[in-house]
C-alpha cells in the first residue's frame, strides 16, 4: 500500500520506520532537516510531490495544534479516494472535519510515546481504533497494530476522549503535582523512587504531547476529582482523624482492587 505520513516528529518518523519494510512509504515535512535520519522512505518537502506519489492513505502525525490545518492544506494535493488518517491523542473537532470533507477516513490512537516506550516490545501497550472510520482503513490499522503486538480497543470519538481523560490525564496530572513538590535532595524511600521514575519518564515526553492530553475537554472534570480527594485527605490529616483515615484507606483500596 502507498502511504504518506505528514509530520516528521517522533511519532511520524517512528510510523514510517514501522511501515516502510512492508509498504511504499513517503514522509512529508517542509523542514528538510527533520527528514535527515529517515531511511527506506521517500522524503517530500513540497505538497506537489504528494500528488505525484498518489497515496492510498495519508497519516497525519503533526502536533494536535496543527492537525486540522495540515489536513486542509493538503486536501487539494491528494486523490479523493485517499483515506485520511490521524493518530491524535485528543479527537476534538476531527469527526466534524472528516464528515465535512466527504473523504474516507480512519482515526486511531497508539497510546504510547516513542520517547518512553520500549519499541522492541509493545505487548504491554495499547492502541485505540475509532469505530466510525472507513472499513478498509480500520482493517489496515488493525492489522498494523496487531503486527506490533499492541492491545487494540474500539471506541467512538467521544468515548475515546472520555477514556483518555481518565486513563492518561489523571496519572499525568498526579505525576506533575508530585514533581512540582520536589526539592533537590535525596530520598531513599522505595515508593518515592518509583514515583520519581514515573515522573521523569512522563516529563521526558515532548511538551506538546503532554499539553494535548491535559487540554482534552474531559480532563478538567477528572483533575477536579483529584482536587476534591486531596481536600478530603488534607482535612483528615489536619484533624488527625484516625477513624476517617481508615475509612478513606478502605475506600481507595476498594477502588484499585482487582476484579
């Protein structure tokens, strides 16, 4: 299959690398310096080159802030049969765009970042495929993600954003709060070290990725829940309420108990 990836960031270059051995792949980025280390892949810096390539799938891997504009800029340069695709971590506005474009589309979300994940073993990672997409596009990404050993889940557009707010925004926000309290000193506690490892891994990701997740329209409500639980915990600590603390601990243990 002829596939064109737009955006030569970390995800874009990773996707081209993962696809180029089994497909005819091109990558487009106006900044030639970002294409320097791309191999086994055609490198484009002009939209007209995409027209000549005549892709069957266009995978949009630019940052969320520019995803919709990148699609709009390139629509005149791709065939009407080309399947539009995104891998955005937040889907706000994409469904409306796809419907208005009249083009076939597929929307997915590989739920890991190339910076933090072990790309040689993705069996512990997940990918989401949006149900509303084009059948051929869904089949393509399902086969692709299966070949990587990813665990695949099917969601609607709204269901995706709601799930991401819970599964990513809550731990992201919690880790950022933890990191925000740190001082430059050593602390030997095992739990502390584990939290520090998670926080450092999170903050090794690109800022735009963290921002995309946290600006999900469903995130505010989830972070508000964190604030309310912190307020409750702070009250128990202030009052040295042993009975209340025991009830609180029992409640949170039940929340994380394996079903």
